[in-house]
C-alpha cells in the first residue's frame, strides 16, 4: 500500500534520498557498513599474522594461481559497473532497464561464486589444503569464505528486491532499498580488491 501511495511518474533527481525514511535508511546503512569494515579489518589482521604459519601444509606461493583469481576480479568489478548502470536507470525512472542491469549484476555475482567454489575445490583435492590443514589455511578460508558469504547475501538481497518490485515500478518507497543494495555490492567489490592484493598478490610474490 505504501508503494502505491509513493508511486510517481515524475520522480525527483535523487529518489533514494527524497524522503525522510530514505535518508534514515541511508544513514543507518553507513553505521552498518562501519561495523562490517571493523569485522573485515579484524579478519585481514588475523590473516596477516598467520599467513606464514603453514605447518606441514602448502604455502601460499605453492598453491595460489593468479589466472583464475584475476578472472574472478574482473567478473566482480564488472558487476559493480553494471550495478552503477542499474542505479542510473533507476534515477531516470526506467524500471525495465534497471531490472535488466541488476539481472546482469546477479549473473556476474553467481559466476564469481561458482569460480570461488571451484577454487576451494581445487585447493582441497589437489593440494590437500583444507580448513584445518594449518593456521594459514584456517585464516585464508575464514577471510575469503566470509567475503563469499557476503556475496551470496548480496545476491539474495538484490534478487528479492527485483522479484518483489518487478511490477511496481520505481517509487520513493523502493528506490532507497535498491540504492542501498547497490552500495552494499560496491562495498563487497572494494573488499575483494583488498583480498586480491593482500591475500593473492602478496602470497604469490612473498
């Protein structure tokens, strides 16, 4: 009912922050993001402290292959770009194109998750690099897996919004929800850039 009341064919330039509720959601999201940043910072710190504690298991430079990780990075960064296109069409009140670009974002996110699962499978079955192999492996799987869980959550979030609002168009009620989900997706991409640098690049060369 609230959606119908707020529906408009002439949306303001920034519909995601045009109402008090939208601005409150936006502010609340930044508080949430602060907590997420602290969590990831703790995981990065733990990983850096344990990355050389490989016991009898393989070291990072023995198992990491940058080719697959580079493809994963390109896929995830491209998904961030497609979410930008989606928000552009949202602000221009074009729900069909917004849904299209969000759909592409979801597909790219699923590809990324599939590649990550394949990567973990290769480590476990080809290198016997399991979660309990060493302190290094535990720190690695916790950090990268925690990020993968966030990707999965982001995909469920975006898909839920797409399905729920498929026939409702864009209005002042759902625009903040789409926008915040897009910001969350950008946050996930930024974290992956740090993972790519700290975990894989440093692991390969160090």
